[in-house]
């Protein structure tokens, strides 16, 4: 089954904490034909700052590289994504910049599907939250 979705930073924490069967399945499906599992490169910065302080720099880098090797496509910030993220923040001033960039990346690359349990994404038009299932 081909999966399409953008991984929020919270997905990586869930995967690292207990590698539940559904998070493993998402990562394993990333390299399958027809699947597009993506992350914004801003997720790397969030992981380095948050996970790096607890798990350590090397462990965090290893987890990021493992995701890339599994087929997760890290999408850099483009002008189009930046403009869309800025528009989202204008509409919702409580939306953190990183979440806006991740949401804009999802709208651009994965038809708005985001693997997250972050309530910020519920307020963004066009975002479909996926959590707890592959």
C-alpha cells in the first residue's frame, strides 16, 4: 500500500520512544513504489534542538540519517513554501513558524497529509491529520 504524508517532528519522537508498529510501518513504506513520505528540513532543526539535548547530537543525527536512508524525503524550504507559511501565520498568529513551514510543505508535497498529534495543525485549512495509523 502506497503511503503519502509529511512527518511532523512529533512523529520522530513517537518513533524513537517506542517504535510502535504504526510508526515502523510508515518508515518502512517510505521506500515503496508509489509512496511519498516527506519531512520539511525545518524538522531537522527542531530535532537537533529538542532531541539533541536529551538523546545527544550523534544519536539525533543517526536517527535523521536513518530516516533519509529509509526513504524519507527531506524537502528544503522554497520561496513558495515560505510564502504559504507566512500567509498561514497571518491568519493564525498562534501558529509556530516551524509548524507553518511543515504544513506548507505538506500542502505542497503530500496533498496536506501530516503525521502529527499537534493540535496546531487542526486549525489549518487543507491539512489532514494522520496519527496512530499507517
